[in-house]
C-alpha cells in the first residue's frame, strides 16, 4: 500500500521538476488573458434592452400622458400623494407681487441627458401669456398676468433645452402624425429603450399585443381582463384620476329643473356597477376632497315626488360604456321614466344625458369644465353659486381658504347636480411577465 503511494509522489515530483516553469507561466498567462478579456468585454457596447409598451388615448407634444410625466420626474415640481405640488428639480419657490410672480431656484448639479450641467438660460419654456426671466445659474422667474392658484401644478412637465434634451437619465423623442397627435414616445437611457406606442382604441392595442408587437399595455379598461387572461399577467387597480358620470344637458327643457335631475338620481338602485363608488368630481386622494356631500340612495318615492309627469329621455354614450348605459336603462325604465340609449364616438353637440368618463384634473380647479362661460362646459350648466366658487378657487392662494371653497363647490355640485357621479373605473396593466408590470412606476 505504501509503495504505490510513494511511486505517485515521485511521479508528481518529477513532473513538476521537469515542467514546473511551463505550468507556472501557463497559469499566469491564463489569469492575465482572462482579466484583459473581462475588461475588454465590459468596454464593448452592449445591446440595449428594449421594452415595447402600448397606451390608449390622444396626446400632443404639450400634453404627455401622466404616467410618463411621473416616470420621467423631470419637472420643476412633482405631485405628491395628496395631489399637492412639491419641489422636484427646484429646491424651492417664492410667490410675489400678490400672486403674479413665481421665482424658482434650481437644485445645484443638475445635468442634461448628455452630461452637461444645467443653467437656467438653457431651459426652454413655451407658456402662452406668461413671461419667463432666467438668471444663471439657477433662477427662473415666471410673471403671469392674473392670479392663478393652479399655476404650480402646471409645472409638473419635463424640462427641455433648445435641442430637446431632458434633465435626467432618459432622452425623449416623439413621433407625431400630420395632425400633431403623438403616435410613439421613445425613452432612451444608457442601458434600455422604452418604445411607447399610442393607440386610438383598446382593441387596437390588444391586437398589437396578441401579434407580439408589445410587451405590455397600460391602463386598459378592466372589462377586457377576461379575454386577456390566457395571454398575460394582469394587474388590476382603481383609477382615481377618472370618474364615470351622467352629465345632464341643462339647456334641455326636460332637464333644466334640478328636481328632475335629482329624481333620476334617486331612481338608480346601483350607481357603482361593481366598481369603486365615487362621491365627487375630485380625486379622493386630493387635499381638497370632501366626502360630506349629498348622496342619492335609491328612493323611488322621492323620484315620484320630484318628477311629476312621465318623461322619455335619451342616454348617449361611447361603445365602451354601452353595457353600463344599458344597465342604467334597465334600472330607470318605468311608468315614470323611459330611457333610450344611443352610441356616439365623440362628445355630441346635442344630447339629453351623456354617460362619459371624466378626466379629473390634478388641481381641484375645474373652471373650464363647469363654469357657465366656458364652451367646454358639456352640460351647459349656469348655476351662479358654482360659477362664483370656481372663480374664487382659482384666485385664492391660501390653501386652507381654497380647501373651504372647494368643499363648498363639491356640496353645491352634489345639490345642483349638473352631473351624477357614479364610480371610479378600474383599469388593468397587462404584461408578458410580472417583472415588466409597472415599469413606468419604477
């Protein structure tokens, strides 16, 4: 047993005596080559990871989707969980001249996407009727013609220089149709490219996904989840930035009396249709939201007290909301109310009732949507108190006073009922794997 072991030891010893130098040199050369190869591989350009996302809507260069704005997070301000503006690329701001001047102080060390330092004079602004003064290196001053309390919330947009570069890790490029509507948004960093394709309808986006042209789709109406379950991982959420409502045309002879509008509200047994019930036209997370408003629980006797004669009314809606419109019809149809539904592809000039999804502004100011002087007031309401509250809310700078104004606005809205608020809709994000879901929220 000892003899074979000695023979092996002698063999190994003899091998290293004869070839030891060659073995040592080979090991050193191998280690050196491996180190240099690793350094070389790190310096070689790597293909960037590509992510292809679909969204639905219509957007212009001056109106990027909110989830993309939040992802880039490259504005003077950002919006916190209470829907309040907070400093982002600005260290702070000051309001002067009774609310007509806003002075921002940029954070130091900010860099454009190309690596160059940011100076105030580099930044490009294009805001109608507002003059902008820039004082290098970090002071930007806005002068606005009249007091406008929502002004800060408008500055949650990416800062660009004259060549279109953005502050932060991503470069942004837009592809637009001849009409100016965005067809694609491209976000590019050092290690990945995000292609965001914009579709007119959910069905177009879903078709592109099934054909393998997209990795994910964001903010689809939740009713599509059943059809998509075999194809994707699905993440469901409540969209508090939108509310589904019935807008009443107050220029219509049958609906100008608020008693009729309230009577219709009392006749609906189910106002949420399986979704999250909504109380007002404000985001429930907003600092100005108030739940203390009049509600219209089902009460058919109140309907009979308020509506004296039988009415036949038309409910217009989009194809996506037609199932809800039909459910509303089935609830309201009675000896007192007869409802006919009509499908429209855009907001009609003439209607009696319109079932629609309302996009809630970040700031509680809803002047353009409900003030009697505005062409964008879809329901053509003309309530003096609503007008006054909307006027006061946009010129009051003290937030406590503004909150009181908007609490009164919500109460008055619920009483006068230019629109019956129903629910916050749910949406889904779909993706080919769970890792990708929520990429624009990271």
